[in-house]
């Protein structure tokens, strides 16, 4: 007979909730090719058989499909895609275990936890800095998810739940292996970044680090494997960096990236995409320059003249990017930045409009429709200037901010003003 905890995981209510969560999250198919849309049929036809195998400890998860995501520094991040049925079961385990572990997690941990987000971590960081703890130890763990020691992880899981059935299932997920370009590889270390259980397991593992920092009386914020410790002096920061690096490598067997781990001031750090600056003796948040550049590159991609799509479709792709980025950085001071980017984006949209009109006759018609006098429209339509010159000339007064807003384009400055709350 299985444990009470396992029965809670395998209850119809919990499995149904997990099924809905996996379908809502969508995602790609795993090694078996099963799509998310096929999960309902699978649970109806094979749900009981699957749960029976789990109770008998005979269930064997399929290997995780390994894909690599390029990182800004040129390296690649390993991402694991479990098959859909394993995501369903992992989600069921997560839903039962997460509330149990939430009771033991640190208040200074913010990543992948219900009711907590990056913004909360940044607000806490600002509190520490403005209390005088403005020397930072910016920790960088080298390929953390790929190097988690599974034996240590399972010991930490056992300390809280003490349930052999559930622990056995988690161990099976960890050791299911990966498929890399058609070749099977064992997974004796690490937890696949991309699985439904991985964020919880990462927090369980690094919760020991949180407890160690708390026992030393240190202030810190951690979001998954991104951790910043706040102290009052450079000497203290250097001392803390050396001691916690040694502790992580000896106790948790986590490799610290010594080239990226550093002691710095708030204005020299990049934390969750944010940086900081001082105004009136107070540290304030701002988007890091690299975050701004990455945002601009995305907008640039959707506003290319060579992309032959309708303006409505182009705007439908731009708006979610604008809305999502500004909502994420809404606590930052970036009023002038948003105004500048607004102007830059509108010029690019006008260039797209000018190119779409193509012929002088079409351009003349378009300008007249926008209220440009006949003689100006005629002269401008036969202009031999490039798209940029025309977009910054007559077209600027014709295709105004109001015209583009009416067309549906979201104004960066207006949306920022709407959501800014700090």
C-alpha cells in the first residue's frame, strides 16, 4: 500500500488539476512526439494504468529531449523537454509538495514561488542598499541546473517529506536520462531545466544556502540561482565572497563561476535585468543597458521593412513585446528612455508604411488621405530621398502618434505612465 502523500499526488482531483495546468502551459512535444492537445485522451485511456504502475514503483519516465538555447555571452544553456505525460505527473507531484516546502523556504528567496516575482526581489534589494548595505557580492553559479548533486538533493527532500514512494518517483524523474541528437545519455547529476519539478527542486537544494546566509546574519536576495548578498563595506564583501564560495563548493558541491562572481557597487551590477543609480542619496532601479539593447533588438526585428506583412499584423506582434517589457520594468525610472524609444519606433513604422505604398501614385494617395495638401503630397510622392529621410520629413507630420495609436500601436511612454508604480 502506498503512502498517504503518494495517494494525495495520485488523487483524481490533483491529477485533473495537473492536466489542466499542463494544457494551459502548452509547450513542445517530448521524445515520444505526444502533443499537449493529446494529453486528455491519454489520461482517459491510460490514466489508471499509469497510476497503478507508479503505486507499484514500476513507472519509468521517458528520457528528456535536450535542446540548447543560445546565451548572450555566446555559450549555450541546456534546456530539457520532458514528454507531455511526464510533465503531467511532475506537475501533480509539484502541486502537493510545493505547499509543504513553502513553509521551510527563506523569505529572501523569490524565484519560482507562488505570489513572488522579480519585482519583489528588486524592491527588497533596494531596501538593503538604502539601509547602507550597498556593497554587493554578485554570485554566479556555473551551470547550476546541470550540476546539482542528486544524492544531496534527495537527502534534502527526505528531511522534509520522509516519504519513500514519492522520493522514489522523484529519483526516477531525475535519472530518466536525456536524448541528445538521437543519442541517449544517463543523468546521474543535475535536474533538467525545463521540467515542471525542476524549479522546486532547485529551491530545495539552494534553501540550504539560504539558511547558511541567514545563520551568518547576512542580507541577501535570491531568485533561483541568481543570488546577491548585501554588506556595508568592500572589505566585508571580499571576505563574504571567499567564505560563501568555499561553503558552496564544499557543502553543496556547487561550482561558483569565479570569472563572473564579483564584488561591486549597485550601479555596476546586472541583477534580473536591472541595474541601479543614485538620486538624492537613494538608490533607484533602472533597466540595465543590455536589457534595453535586447528589447530594442526585438522591436527592430518586428519593424523591419523587409518583413512583408500587413501593418495590423506587425502591430499585433509589437504590442505584446512592448507591454511585457514595460510591465516587467515598471518600477524603474525610464520616462525619458520610453519617450526616446517611442520616437525611434515611430520612425521605423513610418519607413515601413512608405515602403508598403511602393509607387508614387500610391504614396500620393496615402498622403492625401492623411490630410496632406495636394501639392505637398505630389512633390513628396516623387521624392528621390530614402525611406529614413521621408519618414522624418513630411510623413512625420502626417503619420502622427495619434494616427498610429488609432491604428492600434501601443505608445511606450503612455503605457509606462499607466503602469509605473514606485
